[in-house]
């Protein structure tokens, strides 16, 4: 494309809320074979609600929720906000916490009123040497409903299984269908539970799901998808997504996401609407056609 057609293309893109931070991206975007998207905050709203709280024998729901929410009040994870909001709805007052610790991709721990409280994914419980088998059926049901199960332990005993559900953005199904219409493979990469990820993927028409990916693992997934499907665009919003955005042939950040994601990207979608990805590809094709 000529410099003029690129200027026209990036100008037109800006009108559509698509910011090309790299002029080259406008040319290379049309050559991709696969679009991989982060789940939480990209395909979903990133604002989950607590939907289920099931205690193990010997634990009382209000007491367990009080301890769990006290720990989560120290975390900035969207899951944490869902749990704290649920406690607030029940007018539960949260006690102070000591020795708070967050383990990215796993969960959080703290001491509350002298009791040790751990909250996180099943792999976090495994790390702590706790067996979550008593909740296997419940976890499978929650996952098949597209909810994300997590677990709480109190004083080293499994105390509850908790589920949060993150609504899919209204624009997501249409965006995926449009990417398919362009002949592209569409993949989803997430740290979330496999069953949950598969249920959501089925609902929105994703071809390939890579779940239970640790924060530092997304880069490897991008490399692997490139080997299978060719040049790759990765779309994400979070701190965790920054290395994958840099690794992808085209990194596309959601403008409502974190600064570090935006700084690592070639293209920024000014709104949270993933149909911006489709617009960006369309503009790339139109600009190349204008070679005159
Ligand atoms: P995601 O993009 O799915 O949010 P993360 O890497 O942030 O991925 O977290 C992966 C998993 O670790 C979450 O799905 C959850 O099970 C667990 N986790 C992380 N942070 C917390 C937290 N503050 N409270 C409970 N669970 C957490
Ligand atoms: Mg995200």
C-alpha cells in the first residue's frame, strides 16, 4: 500500500474507533489465518457475579462467606469483587485480615481472626494438598453451566465450592460469526477451568479452546497456534495478556483494558466491542486494494 492509502486507512479506522499504533499492522492484518482471544474481559464483560456458594459438612455459609470475602477484599481480581459484592448484599461486615498473599493464576490467602483462609482454583487447592473430590459432581455441573468453580479452605480444610459467572458481551457472538465469514479460525485462551471454557466456547462458536493456561503460559499458546494456523492476531485486555499481545503477529488490545495491554498492542479498539477486530481486518483488506 502507498503511504497515502495507509494514511487514509488509519484515518478511516480512527473514525470506527480502531487505533493503529503501528502503520504496518494495517498491511499485515489481512494476512492472518487465526484470531485468538482472551476470555475474561475480552469475550466476556469481565464483571462476574457470584452465583453459587455450597459449603462442606461442618461449615456454615454465612461464616464461610464472611472469611472468604474478608480475604477477597484485599484482591483486585474480578472474582474477588464478585465475592465481596455478594457479602455486601447480605450485609455481612468484613473482619480485618493479616498476611495477605496473592498467587497469580491460582488464588489468594490470608489470616482472618486467627484462621487461615485460602481461596482459588482447583489447582490452588492441589498445591495446598487438599482434595476437592467431594465437590466433583457440583464442579462438573457448574462448569457445564458456563460458571467458574473455585474453592475455599479454612484452617487447611476444604470449606466450600463457590461459582462465579461472567456474562458474555452482547457483541461477541456476532463478532465470532463475522471472523468465520472471513475464513479465519477463532481460538479462545483462558486461565479458567476447562469445562467452563468449553461451555462458553460452544455458546459463542469458538473453534479451539485452550483453558487452564497460567498467566505466563499465553505466549507459548500463541506460538503453538501460529505453527498450526499461520499468522496470528491475539486480542486481550489484561496485565496477563501483555506478553502474548507482544508475541502475536498482530496484538489487539481492548481500549477499556489495562494500560500495559494497550502499550503492548499494535492495534487498540477504543470501545470494548470485539466487532472492532472485524472492522480492523476489513480496513486492512480495503487499504491494500487501494494500491492504485
Ligand atoms: P482469568 O483470566 O481466568 O481471570 P487468572 O490467571 O487471573 O485468569 O486466574 C486463574 C484462576 O485462578 C481463576 O479462574 C481463579 O480460579 C483463580 N484465582 C485467581 N485469583 C483469584 C482470587 N482473587 N480469588 C479466587 N480465585 C482466584
Ligand atoms: Mg482478560
